[in-house]
C-alpha cells in the first residue's frame, strides 16, 4: 500500500561507520529535500525494523554501506539495479546496473563467492539488501541500494570480523582487541580490510550523491538555473586539467581534448563534458614558479584552446592563492564540486604525476570529490609500465590498483616538455617550434618578448 510522499529521503546504514560516510557525502551539497540518516544495526531483522519505524511518508529510502564482491568489477561502487534473495526472488530498483545477492549469513571465501555468483548471476553480496527491498516493496516505497566493495571476490573475509560489530552497528573494540591479541595473524588482514573499506565507502559516497540527485530531480524548483562554470552551462560534468602551461603546447591541448572525448564515450549517460584548463599559481611539486606572468599564461591558454569545442580556461587558482604560494589540487577540486553540485567531476593527470599521487596533499579528499583520469606520459608511457610502477609502490590496495588501471584514458603520448620549448624559444628554433606550439601562441610569445635569455 502506497503512502503519501514527503520531502524526505531516508538513508539506512547497518553500521555506524557507514552512517558517518553517508553524512559526510551529503553535508556539503545543496539539496532541495531533507535527508535523514539512521543506523539500523547489521542483519535482516535490524534493517526491517528500521524501514518499518522510519520509512513511512518518505520520498525514497536508500540502503547504504559496504558489501562483498563476487566478481572483478571496474567500479568499487557500481550502480545496483536489482536484488536477488536466497529463494530466487528478485526485486528491481532501476533499469540500469548490476545485481546484488542478499543472504542471511556472510559469504567469506573466494570459493563461496564464486558459487553464489554462478547460482544467481549477482556481482555483489550483502546480508541486508533482500530484507530491505522486500520491506520497501511491501510498503510501496521507492528504494535504492548503494554498496561499496570492502572485500573483493578473490579475498577471504576473516571469520572473526563478523563478531566485531555490535547489534547497534558500532564496532566492539574490546572484542577486536581480544581477537588480535589471541590471533596476531589477523592484524595484517584487518589493516587491508580497513583500507579497502575506506576506499569502498569513498566510492559509495560519490554514488550516493548521484543517486540523491536522480531521486530529487522532480523535486527541484522549476526556476532553478543550470550550474555555470566559467560562464558556460555544465551539462554532464567537467574535466579538470591543471598545469603551469608555461607555455602551453600542442600536446597539452590535443591530449586533454582526446581524454575528454574518451571520457564522454566511457560515460555516455552523463552527456557532454566541459574541459577546463586550470593554470597553477605555483605547482607544489616544483621548486620555482612560472617564468611567464599569470596574465600571459592565461592569454596563451585562451589562444591555444581557441579551436577546441566545450573548453574553457579557469583562473581560480591564480586569484585564490597568494603570490609565490603553491596551489593545491585538493582545494581546487573541492571548489569545483561546490560549483557543479552532483555532476561528474574528472581530474585529468599524467601517469608521471599519478605515481606520486599518494604524496599529494589531501589526496583522499580529491578522491572523495572527483574521479581520476590518467593519460600516459613518459617515462610511464604504457599501461604495463604504469601499472607495474603503481604495484611496486606498495601503497595501494588491490581495489585501488584496479581503480588506477580503469582510470587510464587513451590519448596521444605527450613528449613535449615546457623546459625544452623555452630553450627553443630562446634560440628561436622556428622549425621545431612550429610543430609543438600553436602559431597563435607563438605569435603572442614573440610579440610580448617572452622567454628570452632565460636558459
């Protein structure tokens, strides 16, 4: 029996850590509806009680948290369209996405996971979604399930972990300590699980934002204008490409445009993406600042992208950051997210930057607000070389390595280096310059007398 809907979305989280992640995702975005996040506690009965107690008169109900993987997936938090119960009954939430299996007891081993996938065709597994979907459908409620993968298909979930959660969804710290002292071998597995859970919840947060946007589209005021970025309406999202651009060269522009086009192909549902070039005030990864002035670099970029559709220069870092101070991607991406709301945000970086990404300031904050796109560049100019280096670093989990591999976009390999170009300019090597610097940019440089006697 259907209920009259209110302007509230209920988010049900079996675990306290999941509720914390959900609240964090929803804190900084503009919403036209109210969101209520509740902790149900783990298991079938707890989730049923939460739906029965809190879900009446809501716009929609979302089950949010982590799950196990049954097969290798490209995303840590894929869209979920269907829930299948142990008895074979299926519940449909939407038309696009993967199937999650709801079971009454945790599936711990790779063998058991493979068998469940074979039986049901499901890609994920948890111990609540079947009860949640049944309770929602019984009450005529609109519902969604959002799960980030915490234990992948090829890993065993240590059995003691199941007993570490209290009925109220909080972690039983005393039980954890006792188990770790009596079974020291669990420590490494726990560290790995904690890292994977954190990555899964980050991905789930992004999925939650997208889902809330989808569910509330009809609730938004009709007078609401589309988000504007650099004076341009944002349709599907933005691709942010930062750099010193001192000077901008053909490789910068062609590769960024090719990456944007590839991302539009990979994500056909999101529509056109706006390509945004962001000149850095001063890169924190370089000892010195740009040679050309901020105004000259912006002017050269504007000329360089003149023929590129749906491309803009954004001077936000230049106006935000104090003179001679470094600019940080985390701050820029957070500002982008505030502007475009729930639309897609991609940060395009080179493979040479990606191998040092774990040393970037607040890199985890970047991952919360954006998806990465990696263009291959020397010396890591093949997928094999790049991924070999990422594994060698020893700082990324298997899930995260999969994320990096899937982030690679097909673009021409960049060989031009701004330092070499400045040398050519100083030596007036016209032939070489004509191949790597746009003629309009080259004309501007000569008219302004830039990069003379600097090497």
